[in-house]
C-alpha cells in the first residue's frame, strides 16, 4: 500500500534528498509540500501550501509527514501531525531538547501513529558492512574526524547558530549516529572543548574525548572552519586490524584494502525504514546520538573564538 | 537484615546529612568512610580509609556504598563498586553525563547489584502531600524560585565551577527533582538563559521557560548571587487553587493555608528508599531531572557575567 506523504519544510535538505528519494520510492506518494516560502497551489502535483494548517484544512489526503523544518520548529508541527493521526518522520536532530522528543514518543504511542526519529547517515552504503565486520572484534581505539566548510555546506542557514541549532553538532551528530550504530560497546563523554564564535550561540568546532565501556578511547574532532574537501571519516582500531569509513560512510576499507566505495544514497534507506515501521505500526526513536550532544553541551568547556561572518 | 555501608567521600554532605541519617537508621550499619583527607585507621569505628582500593583490600566487609564524592569522580568509583558486587547509592547529580549513568544502570543490571540514583529533595516532609493534592488538578502555571547565596551554601567547593559541576544547577536540580515528581504532566524546555561568570565553566544563574504537555508554562529562576535567606520554593497554580512549597519542600500551603510545616529530614527518607530497593533487589534510576539540566545546557543562550571570587 502506498503511503501518501507531505514534506513539511521545503528547503535544501528536502529538495536535495527527500524529494528525489520519494520520487524513486514505490512505497510513497509525495502529495504535498509545505513551506512559508512557497506559492500556495492546492491543485498542483504535489500540492503546495504555505503552512501546515492549510494542508490539514485542504482536500489533500495525507497519511504521513516528513519534517524538514529547522529543529526549533519541529516539536509544534510534530504534535499537530500526531494529533491529526499522521505518521511522522523527523529529520535529524529530532528536536531541540531530549525531553520534547520523549514527549513526542509518548504522544505517538497514545495516538497510535508511527514516530521515526531518522538518522540518515546510518543508511550510507558501507555502514552495515562496517557494523558486521566490527561485531566480533575488540575495539581498542576510535577516531572520528568530521570536518567541513560551513560556508559551503550550510549557506544561509542562520538557524544553525541559534540556540537549538547545535552548530557543528548539526553535521557532527551524523558521525555520532554512525558510531552508536556500528560500535557494539556504548561510550560516554569524559571531556570536551567547544569553540563558540563570539557572535554565535552554538559551537563552530568541538573536541570530544569519550571512553567506551571497555576503556577504549573514542576521540572526535568536529570543525566547521575546515577549508577544501570535507573529511567525514571514522577510524576504528581493533585487535584484528583497522577499519576506515570515509566519505560519510560511502567508502569502507580494512587495513587499507577498499571493500566498498559507492555513491551515497542514504535517503532511499531512510524511506525503506519508514515504510517498514509504518507496515509494522512501530515507532523508532533512538536518542543516543542526541544524548551525546546534550552531554557535550553540559560537560564541554567553552572557549570564545573569532566571530563568524558568512 | 542490616546493610553494612561505607560512605565514599566524607565532605560536607556526608557529614551533615548521610552520617546522622545512617546513625539513626536501623537498616544500615556505617562500617567505613573513605576520603583522601581522612587519616587512615582500619581499626576505628567506622573504619577510615584514604582511598576506595584500600577499603576493598581490607578485612572490613561492606554490602553497599553511598557516593558523596564530587560528580566528576562518581563514575569510576561506581564502576569499581558494582564490579565488587556492592549496591550503590549515588548522591545527586548521578554523574557528569547522561550516557555514563545509563552505562552504570546496565553494569548494575549485569552484576545483579542495586543502583539507586537518589534525589534527596523528593524526601522533604511536604512532597508527598503536594503530589497527592496536585494529582486530580489541572495545572495552569508553575513558578520555580530557587535562589541562594553560593558563598553560604557551597563554601570552598571549587568543583561546582568546573565542567560537570553544573554550577547553579547543583541546587537547581533539586527543584527539578521535586517538579518532575509532583507534577503529573511532563514538561520540556523551550528557552533558557544561562549567566556564566567569565572565570568559570558553569552558570551562576539560569532562567528557564518550560512548557508542560498541556501547554502550561513552567518557569524557573535559579540564582546563586542571591543574598540573605535562601528562597527554595515552587508555586503551582491550578484550577482548584494555588499550591506553594517553601523551604525546599518543608512547608506546604494551599491558598495561603499552611498544611505542613516541618523541619527537613530528607536523608531518612533517602535511606528508607535505598533499604527497600535492596530488599526488592531493584534499581531506581530516574534521569528526568538530569535530562532537563542537559537540555538547559544544550538549548540555553549563554551570557558572560562578572567573574566570581569566593
């Protein structure tokens, strides 16, 4: 059965990723888009609306929504969608506080709708193979290196610098969503430094020192001041050799031997998963990546650095 | 059956509260104290040690420990205690990250020991009566006012200003532990301001605007710059009248009519609870108060304020 879905928030991520993934997916039919920047046209295909109320009041029938609005607006829209009996896919991060996401989970359970807090990076081509290879190994050290040029990858996104926008953790949480998925042992933060521009509320860079339950260090560097090609990579040292994930999970190598090297198609996997959850009438809310970010804000020592101007 | 217990960390809270509560409690026998500042004497009653390893290596038999060390040291000691098969009571806050407390919970479950993340303020005399009175009411507004002079209540505690020390949330989390217990509806943070002295890592004051699942505002002010008598109070406006908790939960009044006014004996209740959990072989780890604090650090807008000197 096809799920009739609306994209709420029709900015960069919705146009670049969600729309093409939905067009290619036989389980979904994109029936509407909602964004204050759109021209309202309820008769177009998909129908377009400038606000969610207008969609709900229209004749367009929807079963589900994917929320691609900035995280600061996600909770209110999600509540409204759940109340209307719709299934909800949340882009990452799933909200601005852990508590509000726990509340959403409760609301969805009460309403009998599916809530899916998605982590798109977990659907990169090499992730499952990395997870399987690591499963029997003893991990002795992990290095996460997640550096990109904010001016290239987040042009004009003022909300990332506001409270709730997470700053460099907006991409960094992708690395944490991969690490919590492929590493068997949980890890917890022991020390962190957050570099915050004097004119911003959120960090432009972070250094994080986690330790896993076996005592192995899990170190992470996230930096938005990086210029040139981005580095989205995770190196895992084990007693059976060294695993490397590069290109955000598109390339996997073991001891330098490339095993997988594919172009990323993460959102196909995201929507496969959402379709399965809807079929099974089951929610999936894994808060571990977001909890690590909250821990980093709570425990991190802040340094004020140079003002940021785009 | 009496539980043989050791106090790990024998500073202000251990001497002021834990030691007298244990002396008065027939379910516990205080057999040892551990603190680097003590003079080691394994033959005294209770026996005293300068580190936990020395206690574990001694002939003194213990069934449980209460951790009164600063939160930055809690995790390592708790791991060691659980590994030694001991039941563990954690003073609040239960750690420096949410992730490490989740890990401890897992370790205790695996080892078959009891982990109790205690919230002493929940055992203040008027708390249960407040909870019962509120249960059938519709709450329309909540105001938390938690202001005290840090120089009076935290003399010489340098760790409160370090990462993981939580600053004003060290007392503030007591208010949040009460609020999460007496209010039926969960609440989540929408906006916060944190005032951080230029020479400190943690806030000296916080303003928090939560909203409950019914849309009612839950506003909180926490301020360590307050002089004179402390204000530890929560005001709950309902459709059936106004409830006030004052003196940290020692005094309860409804529409100005004082119903309970007792001296605080919170730690008797803490140890009653720990005894019950040990009897039932059941852990209790309610992370909601700590989650609200992590949310506040993640979402709060920081302002740098005047340096703090004791």
